[in-house]
C-alpha cells in the first residue's frame, strides 16, 4: 500500500512517521519550497493529549528530541482582568496523572525540523497540489502545479486551512468568518520586559478578559536551560542553533464592530498603534509590552472556523487537521486535534495494510470518529470567538463579564469546583 500525504505540517509528518515505522510506503508533498520556510506562527501549544498522540506516531528518540526542544512547560493557566487582577488560576502541577506528559510550548519551525528527521527521502518540497484523479484501477493520482504526477493507493489531505484536497473532495465544506479580528507580536525576554510580568504570568500562560469581550493572551517561552545543557549539545549538536531565543508573546482580539480599525492589511507600526488604542484603559504593563514590541514581529491573524460537516461517503481520499476542521485558537485545540487525527488515521491505515480491515471501511471508521471529536472541539473553540455573541454588546456584555468574573472567583476559591473546571478545559484539548 502506498499513501500520498499532501502537506508537511505537524499532522502530515506525524502520520508519515507512524506509517513508515509500520512498513507502509509513504510520500509527502509540501508546497513550501524549502524545509525552513517561514510559514507563519511562532508558537504552538501542545496539550498532554497532543503529546501522547505524537508519542504514538513518532520513534522514541524523536519524541525525546521534541521534548528537549520545547520551551519550559507552563506552570499556570491564569484568567485575569484587563487590570491584571486574578479571577481564576490553575496550577498544572496539581492537575493529576492526566498531565503526565506535560503542557508544552514549541516553536513551529523547530517542531517541523524535528519531525522531518528520518523522512528526508520521503518529503518533496515545492509541490503544490493542483488536483487529483481517481483511476479505474482504484488508485489515485496527485497532479501538481509544476506538471509532475504521483500515484498511490490513498491520498491524505493534510494541507491546512486552504486545502486543495478539501476543495475537490468536499466542495460543500466551507469556512466562516467569526467576525473576530486579532493581532499579535513577539519580543525578546529582556530584563525590562520580564519585569512587566508577575511570577504567575512569567511561569504560565495568561488570558485577559476585558470589557466588550476583548481578550488577550500573554505567554513566555524560555529555552535557556536547554541551551546551557551539555547533554543536549552532545546528543543533538545540530539542533543547538535551532533553539529559539527566550521571548514573550502576546495576542489581542475582539469583535470587528468594536475595533477602532480592521487590522487586515495594516503595517506592523499601524498594528502596534491599534493594539495600544484597544488597550488604552488596560494595565500599564500590558501596554508597555505592546509598545516595546518590534513592529516587524506584529501581524494580524484571521479568525476563521470550519462549518461543521455532515458525514460523507468514504473513499480512498481523506483529510486531517486544519484541512477538514479549521478552528479558532479559542481553546488551543487545533494542533492537538490534528495530532489525534494522525494517530487515529495511521492506526486504521496500518490495519488495512495488514489485511485486518478493508481499506474504505478503515477510513470510514477514522472519519466517523474524527468528525465526532473535531466538531465538539471546533464548536467549543468558537464559543467566545464569535462576534455575534451577546458578550460583545455594551450593556449585555458588561453584565455577562461581571457575572463570569464572579463565578470564576468562586471557582478559584473552591478546590472541588476548580478541579472540575480544569478537567472541562482539558477535555476540549483531547483529555478523556
């Protein structure tokens, strides 16, 4: 059996590793012209469930490298007011056995470099898919924009939100604009910048709940311990220079109708000014972070989400990750769901390759389960990133914000409620 994988992102490469280890012939085709292409995005958060799915896909030595190249794991999940007052804070170290693999942050380019290891002869760059053709003998041929062709028994679309595979396989699938606009930036972790964060903010990840349902995220990434570890340099010398510099990242979002300007198309300098305008009544430390950020690192982020799909008739062409279920970053579930897809689909294809299950039946089993959990995660991710939500209205939003903060403070002071709330948050990110 030969599997063609379109897209060398996190999900596509994880699937490729799982199949290759099982002896399945694979070929991965990526539209980027080079492995180190800057495809956008600085950080990806991998939940414990995401790490376990990745561990099920890749060789043990690669998983060790993945863990070693992650930033210091966050200790806290904080919910704060725009004045940096705490309303709810989870201590991940108290989360119990489900957090055994740890909450992790990794730089996207570094993660891709890790996952390309061992697949150097199986990944082909500069291959943008134009279309595919179903052949009379049951095989499928991928047709690329450069005129080249590739034929296999199965084609998997792992080619992201703008998936060419999805457009042909599921033309009824569509994305919708949530009405939320967003911008974010990244800055070096200088002494001055670090001083703007409380200890919990520095050692964790913080979400800001502001009036009119504006929101923000602050996270710090530290790699200093790994860079200074002689064991890391001895084991993976070629990855020492791949480790990112310690940094602080931030993002701001809100309903388009409540923003002074739409960030789409603005320069970095204009985006920084917009960020300062949105946060004019927020804590001075938050505004200082924005002011200190180099404009070239500030970008706007599109907030789109997939409209939930109804089941379709399965075939030897299928999809995973953002190609089939793009999500808002509202619950940090996107990459983790893609890894869950890769582990599940890979398992099913291995069964088919070994004759334990008919191929289309195996793909159908994957698609049915994938649709179930991805639809739930997508809807949860959209809940507070939907401009039509009443929370974005002046009067109703003010009342809802006050009530939500009150409930969260009660949860924060009640251990049994706090544990339950943490379990619910992690369930959306793949925990049982």
